C-alpha cells in the first residue's frame, strides 16, 4: 500500500493584493466572503479544483453552504461574485471549477513528512550542542549542517515526485478499463489527475475488483449523477462494508432491493393487516425471549 498523501493550499504572496480579492473584501461582509472562497479552495484540493453537486441538498449553493458550514446567503453572494470575475466556471453537469486552483496545490507523502520531522530533530540536536564557549566554529558548523539537511530533503522530495510521476504514467489494464468506462458514461477527467488517482486507489490500494468501480460508474450514470464525487460515495459505502468483489457487491444490492420490496409491501397493507402483522411479530419476539 502506498503512502498516504497530504495536501495543502499554497497561497501566492500577492493573493490579498489581487484586484479581485481587494474588491471582494471591500464589499459589505467581504472578509466573510473571502473566507468562504478559501474554504471552497480547500474543499477542491483533491479534485483538481472542482466541486461537485451530489444532490444531497436542493441546489448547489445550499450543498456548498452545508459542506463548508456557512450561511446560504453568504455562499450565494460569494459564488455569484466568483462567477462574474471568472474565478469559478461551470465545467460539466453538476460540477464547477475554481480556475486558479491548479497553481495553488501542494502535496507530499507521509514518508516525506516523517523524514521532514526527522530532519528538524537533527537540526535541533545540532543546535543544542552549540555552547557559549565556542561561538564562531560551532555556529558555522551548524549553518553548514542545516544546508546539508535541507539539500538532502530537497533531493528526496524530487526523487519522490519523479517516482510518483512514473507510477501515475504507467498505464495498466485496470486504468484503461476505468478511463474508458468514465468516458463512455460522459465523465471526462485526465488519467493523471488527482480525481482519477483517488478512483483507481479503490482497486490498487483497497483491493476492490475493478468490476466494482465499473459497476459504480454505471449506477451513477443511470441515476443521472455523472460526477466523480457521486461514484466515490458509492465506492466508499461498499468499502465501509468490506465489499471487495463483484459477487459481494451484487449480493449487497440484492439484500437492499429485498428490504425495499418488504418495506413497500408493508406500506401497501391496510391498517387492519398492519396491526395483525405487528401483533404477530410482537408475539414471536415474546416467545423467543421466554
């Protein structure tokens, strides 16, 4: 299993000096709108700057407001402003894209993050050995050691990025199947995107059969929910039940459909039939516990 990846938002130094951000902040309540914009950027970190409508709420604005825990009216003002300034564009059915996001994403693996902490401990250890008796030589040595530590970390980070690029560029039969299925169902994402990596990870890291991923895409398309986030929702639901094979998937779906049929049958009963059925169930439970 590969390392967990951490993502962060890299704000340019001139972010708050940009005209569109200055204008946004000068609106009444502008600081709140700016925070909402930043929250939206954070939400889109792992999806290549895209936000998806998952039909949880009645409309897209309401769903974003729920997701980032902000007032509906404030989110509406922010989204309208971003649209007008070209910072937010519609990029497909039930999805929008924050266009400046791709240049503002940073990430590293958990192994690099651990090594970064290790380098910091080494730096502190060298620093603690510096004493007041000998200032010039130890401090000079400290500066040299710090440069070496930083250099090693930079080299390691570059190696990791090269490895990740090579891994993402490797075309496997499973990746080809996944990409073809997405495109056949009107979902167009780059095979080098984070969104695609997150999908294929269900197969490569979590051990799901690729057929489950293809099935989830078909289900999403049939429901008119052609978005990666909706597919992720289906797969996460199955993964939470430890469903890794297509056979397990189909069995789980059959159980769900049977439960739905039973509920429908119960709802079709007359009040007298429902009362009789409830009494019978209660007597059975009493008999089982006696």
